[in-house]
C-alpha cells in the first residue's frame, strides 16, 4: 500500500499531490485568493483551506446548497480562515455561470475545479508513483478520476507493464472514462471498475463497516468508508474471484480521507447516491 494518508496531517494524500503544481502556478501568477467548489463533506475544500492558509493565500469555498453548513469538514475550513458561500444545487451545477455571476473572474483569483482535477493535478499525481519496484497492478479509488489519470501517466513512465485500475465510488460513473481519455489521451494502461460503488457515493452499509474493521484489526491501517474502504473491499473481492494471476504484485494507493472517519461511518444512506458531486 502506498500510504498517501501519511503525507500530511490535514491535507488528504491525493489532494496534496493534486494541489502541488496548482499552488505553484497560483504563486507564479501572483494570485491572492484560491477559489474552489465542493460539498459539505469535501476533502478537497479542506485541503484548499489548509494549503491556502499555509502559503498565504486567501481562500473562498463555494458549497453546494441544501447541505448542512456545520459539518466537521466545513468547521475545519472556517478554522483555516476559508470564506464559505453556500449556493443552491441548481446554481452549483453551472460553475461557469456562477463564476460570472459572482464576478470571480478577477485577476487576483485562482480558480480550482471541483475535486481539484485539472492537467496540473494529473502532473502532481503522476510524480507520486514510486519508481521502484514495478508492480503488475495499481489500484486507486476514483471520484473525479484526476488521481487515476495521474497514476496511469506516472506508471506509464516507470512501470509500463502495470495495469492501473480505478475503483469508481459513485453510481453511474461511465462518463468518467471520457474524463480520463481527455486528461491522458495517449495512455492505454488503465481501466475503471464501475461495479464496486456499494449503492452510490458515500453510501455505507454494515458489510463495508465490518470489512474496514477487519482490515484495520489485521493491518493497523485505517480506511475511510467513502474511498479507500470501497477500493480495498473491491481488491479483496477481485482476488476472491481469481481476477489476479497467481504471484501478481499489487500496489494499492491509500489516498487518505481520514479526517472524520467516525462521522463518515455514522452517515448511513444519506444523500442521493447518484453520480455524485459530493466531493
Ligand atoms: C478526493 C478523494 C479521492 C478521489 O480522487 P479523484 O482524483 O477525484 O478521483 C480518493 N480518495 C480520497 C481519500 C479523496 O479524498
């Protein structure tokens, strides 16, 4: 397991990889404020709040409406000085229109997409692939697919025979294949598994809770129920179906997300569970 959960105490592992070159670019362009989008449980919002505070940027988080504004994540965002603005679900859908209406296209703002996925994020994730040893399979949990695209790009350089496989954590994630193709048009070394979402984004059931508990007890490694828990359960299920050739080496990427596991475990079947935008 690649322990992305250990790279920073607040910034969920893959969010730091995704932000690295974006923060560099924002500094190079002389930007004063980071502006981004997310739901009330978004690890990305928190990552931007903390990174901004560390590097001297102001931060503005635009939060999808009708969600509680007192979640643990949003409380921590405020702690880091992030200004939060709640907009309705329908307003939230059209980000370009929102940016225009709120007059955010000003020179001092650096606008990061929801989930932080863009070309610079892919570059940062590509660098996180360890160069040695080579593996047969790499597994990554998938929300917006930026991390998967970056790992596929990085693996193509240092372990070209590896298959980079994403476990999609939301229902109806077919569209993510196009997202990956747009981010890394040249790369053939990846695939997405769509059948392990367990009911939809942030849906947590007792089987998943039990799996995560057993995994923690056997390894000393905590998983989160939204991303890494579903990924590891999928890898175990694939192994049980003899998906892997005997002797295969498998690297699973722990992307972090441990900020508020107990609250996440208590959320049972809230939310729509649809092709989710709750990141
Ligand atoms: C955001 C997040 C992901 C999803 O990453 P994408 O690049 O959006 O696919 C995976 N794991 C954790 C812990 C996250 O916080």
